[in-house]
């Protein structure tokens, strides 16, 4: 039994993969390496080089590695660029999430942690942002993350998917070497 980290060769993903390893949890990385780095994946951790848009490849990887849960970090992350490239953003963040959900249903994987974004809030009119703060995304990026949350919630209701969506602001820092 293992967890899959999509985008596991990226900045946040590599830290998640390392944390799983330190906790003794088997992990497999799925990344197309479009912005991730092969050398961010620790030795001994399987790397499936594939795009989430290839549902058959994702399904096969979930089955081959006996995956029981997914941390979904892969996606197009540039809010400003998303305004100039909305179709690319929606393909990478919405269509790819649909593909992942289809693969998870097919492979009977029922646990998902989704990397959403505080961009779903837009520019809040309050000093303290909480989970109940109204959403009002201001870019295709923020919209795509909110749509991802809706898709996952609907899949949860329809297929018994256990899930959580993490809305966070910019992530910075360094990991231990």
C-alpha cells in the first residue's frame, strides 16, 4: 500500500515525498517533469513520468503501486500567466483533475488530499480569512482551483471519495538536507 504524490518532483511535492518517507509510508511520484525535477525525487522512490491527462497511464500506476491515497499537487501554478493562458490553465488544472478522479474511481482509490489555493478567495474584504470566507477568484488559476474543489466534492458524494482541499498562500522555505 502506497500514497501517490502527483507533482512529487516539484517544490512542495518533494517535501511531501520526503515527509512520507520519514514517516515510513511508501510513496510513488507521478510527474510529467514539465516544471518538476527528476533529482528532487529521493533514491528508491518510484517515479512514473506521465501526464495526468493520460487517464490510462494514471490508472495503471495506481494499480501497479497498490496506491490507497493521492496527494494531488500537480498543476499549472502561475496566477498572472493564467490570465494570458486560460485554456492551458484549465486543461492542466481542471481537465487533469477530472482525469485523476476517473483513474482513482477505476482503480478504487478512495483517499485524496488536494492542493487548492488561497487564490480561490480573490481579494478578501476581511482581515481574517477562514474556511467560511466567501470565494471570489480573480484569475483563471483561482477559478481552476475552485472548480477542482467542486469536482472533488462531487466525486466524493458520487463515489465515496474521502477528501480534503488545502487552501494556502505562497509556500516558501527550505527543507533539511
